[in-house]
């Protein structure tokens, strides 16, 4: 068993969505001021268990993991109505079983089944105190967890740097994060447009590993490349088709779009500094908390006499129109996106030669810069909103003993609009190209 108990005191200079975690500053209007907020947050509790089963074959190992946190929805049960703010629900993070087979001293293979970190863009994460979403969704640290079946092997080439190579391939649920308009539907099936495509998502990665710094207790370095592909389909029923187009679409209509992405990630640990970085690029990366959380848009160029209809789940608006006199459905295009981050971690106690057995042995510091953006031309399809967000932050951590850590983090969150003039979001009641949030968090963290 293992767990993390974390209590945080948080102040945001601007948090118009009212959350206790940061999001891109997408609000069309923050009100007369910045919408500052203060939170005391204890729902970052995380619990998990690791399992291992003995197999009769000596070269086969079977392991498993289950992990959940209490960052789910805030309940409205009769005995938790007034106290909803302190009654968050448990939510599944990880649940998988893995079979490893060793062929010889240098080569092994595995198969994993369940919910785990996605192979695409999720291999490297920054060390942040705000760990709900590694500093903030839409600020460069893209990632996700997803149901999957993953297969791979690892080969040890050896040498003075202990070089290793491990390719992996996964069949995953095609998640897009296009949420049903009806909350009852979202509670019932979460989302369906990826499943409606009748295709699984495909992801893969290749991991190159070597020992960069040969000093004792220094982790190996890694360079990782990954990719993903998935398809979604929005369905319009015959009953929902616009009246002017029912004759042309007597059975309803469908329209689809793809999500494609690639990434490069690197981890370079040394005894003096650890560098972690990633870059990603692709289209419709909303499910990976990237691309300013945008998914797709209707391309109505060249259409006349347009009319709209809701998809079967209410998650999309589908446009019908005439092109050269013929009735068609407007294609839906994925929003193009790119971003990434770099973080420097400094083992302060080692740098300043602190006694490894003393109380000053647990000081570390981290500096972070992350950037996430949607192509402005695509983001303008959504009106006055942000097209690019970046974050500069730093944190210092003091590990008092093996169970207790105290930490402080300061971050400057900034979102820039998709236009420099014209229709702009209102920040403090003033049309603004740039909005910002200065976030401070002090945390006491207990781990076991």
C-alpha cells in the first residue's frame, strides 16, 4: 500500500472559473476585478496498492496496480448538500495488470491491460506542487491516462553507459473529451464520439535509455519519442436534421475528424541538476489537456443557406449547407496545437554539501517554463478566447524526513487572446489581449 496526503493553502490573483486548480484564463469576463480566490485544499489525497502474483514459470512475472484519488465530483447527497465543498468523491487513476516475460539476461517483453499512463506524450512529468494537473491544464505539460492494451519489449545492449532500447505499441480507447450537453448522459457514458467512430485509438513510443552520470544513486537518462492517432464521429439523427435538409438526409448524417500527434521527451539526471523536457505537436489534442483544450470546428467556407443541428449526444453542433446547389454537411476540422515545457531540478543539499544524515539533507528546488498554443487561425473559430498560455514557476521543497515534506510554489500564469484587436476577453472589465494569474501554494505532504 502507498499514499499521499497533501494539504495546500492556495491564493490565485485571478481564477474566474472558481476552481482550486489552474486553467487557461478562458473566461470572457472576469468581472470588475481579477476574480482572485483563496483555497484550503485537502482533496489531493491519493491511495494505491501494488500487487505481484507468483507464476510457476520462473521467467514470468505478473504484477498489478490500482490507484485512486479524491479529486472527483463534489457530491449533492442529502447528507452532503450544505457541506458539498468538503465532500469530494474518489476517482480512479490507474488500474492494470502486467505480464513480463524474460527471454534471457538482455531481452524481455511485456503485455499490459487496464488503465495506465498513455504512451503518447505522458512519459515525462515536471515535479510540481500543484499536482492536480502538473502545474495546470493547457500550460505545456500534456499527458493523460487511458484504458489500453499495451505491448512492448526491452533490450539491454550494455556497454559503459548501460544502453537500453524499448519500443511499445498500444490499442487505446479513442478519447476526445467532447462532453455530452446533457449531464445525465455524461454521468451515464462519459463521452461517445470516439467510440462512435468504430475504431480504436493507436499509440506508441520508443524509449532510449542510458546512464548519463555514473555517480551513485543517479537515475538513468531517457530520450522518448511517441505518436498517437484516433478518430471521432458526430452523429445527427433523422429527427434532429434541419427541416430544409431532411429530404437530402432522410436517415440523418455523420461527420468525422481525426486526432494525430507526435512528441519528443527527454530526462537528463545528473548529480548537480536534472533536466526534464518535452515537445508535442498535432491536431485535436484536447484529451491530452493541450491545444488550449480545443477540439474541432465546423469549416463552413463556401457554404450557403446554412443550418445547424445538435449531434446525438449534444457534444457537437453540426452544420448543413449548400455547396454549388448540393446539400452537404460541413467538414469538421481538428484544431492544430503544439507546446511543451522544460524544468530544471537542483538537489540543493547535495550542491551545498549538507550532511546526508542531518536535517538539511532534504532541500531541492525546481524551475519550470511551459507553453501551450492552438493555431490562432483555428482558435478564432471559437470567438473571444485564449489561443496561447504559458507558465513560469518555481518551487522549493524541504523533505523533513522520509514521510513529511513541506513545499512552496510560485507561478505566473499567462493567457494571450487569439486576436490583438477587435473582440477580446474582458479582464478587470477592460478588453485585454493578455490575462494573467499569480498563484502561490504552500503544501504539507505526507507520503507512505
